[in-house]
C-alpha cells in the first residue's frame, strides 16, 4: 500500500533484523502468529528461507550498509505504507580482555551493535513521525547494565544502545512513538559459539551468523593476545562464562514473546527483562563497585 493511501490498514507491519536464527527467528514467527506482516531480514537470504515459507516477507539486509537499509525501508513503505515496529535485534559479542581486543575489532562491534540500530532508527523515524505512531525495540542485554571482565567491548556497545534508547524515548514521545529496551540474560542460541570464536577461546565452529548476529569476525577471534590474561582465556574456555547453556538460560521464544508484547502494548515499559536470570542480573548494578569487584575476584579464584 503506497504512502497516502486512505484505505484502512488492518495488519501491522514489523521490520526485524538478524533473523537467521535465535531471537530474531523466534520473533519473526511470534509476530506472524499474532497476525502481523513480518519483514524478516538477514545478511544471507538462504538463512531465512524457511521464514519465507512460513509467511514472512524476506529481505537481505546488512546493518552496516546504509544502502541496504534505505532499500529495505523504502520497499516496506512502498508496499505497506508504514512501519509500525522496528526490532533492532542484529548483533554479536566481541569478547576478550580490553588490552587484547584490537581497535578495529572494537569498531566492528560498535558498527553492528550501535551504529546499525542508529542507521535503522534514522531510516524509520520520518515515517513513524508522519503516522504519529510506532514502536522501536532495541535488543540489549543484562550486559548493557552490568559489565564484567572480558566483556568490556561487548558491554560497552550494549551500554551505548541503552543510553541511546533513553534519550530517544523522550525525544520521540511527543510523536506517539515508543522506545523499549529488551534486556535478556543467557539465551539458548548460537550466540555463545560466536562469542567464543571472537574471544579466541576453544575450537568453536558456530555459524557465521550466531544467534542474533549480522556481524563479521575471524575464526580465531583476531585478538592481539598479550600473554597477560591467559587465566581469563582458560576460564572462558572451561566455564559457561557467557552461558547459552548455563544456569538460567531461557529459550529464544521467551525473549520473542517479550518483544511482541512490547511492540503491541499501548504503553509499553521502558525496559523489559525476559527470564528470572535477567531480572536478577540487572539488580546487580545497584551493588557498590567494591562489592562487585570482590565478586569477580571470588569467581576467578573459585574457578582457577
């Protein structure tokens, strides 16, 4: 339906990034089940063919490519008339000690996890303001509220998306647009395999698009290992440090349900934590820094 068409729009339309697997794939199916028109995207269209068979509209989209974003957003506006919800889900975890992560890797992390959502937000907001309606859901993490050793770069990107969302929420409220941050804890996806590879730990052979991923990386993590943090790498390899299968891990469908609820709500909350681990995890930010530091030291000693 072209913009300006006065026919009443019955179905709502959602654009979801990072649908190759995990939360993105589950969200696409959950929105379909609720009767939405779903535009499921990923860098590799072969990864989302089954979503097309299920009823989704498919599009190739790399969140680091502005021309991709413009093409997809223009197509949806031309076909549907409006984008009612944007789900910024594409992302990955660059792990490793801060000293060992090359600056180029930090840039790649932020290009996917922060600049990508920012590009999409800029692309959809003019249409949402015109409609005076819409919801932007940014998928963050408990790591967006609490950093930890070896997760500084990833947490930094998630802290950034949290800050961006807080500002945006108040900037667009007068236009009837909602902004929601979803903060899952450990989720049973391929995310941990990709993260292990980015940290250079173990022999993880997860898919190029792991979980909610549309970024790039090398099989050995591409870290500049200084030799000063070998204990970290051993800990990372021997424990469920980022735990897709660790205690408290939830199915991606649980996160997807929270995303659909946020996009459908008349007055959604600013933040949603799917799962008990996430709700408990975000509370740790209220602990004094000295207590958190002692906790990290205890974990290091206990697992060494």
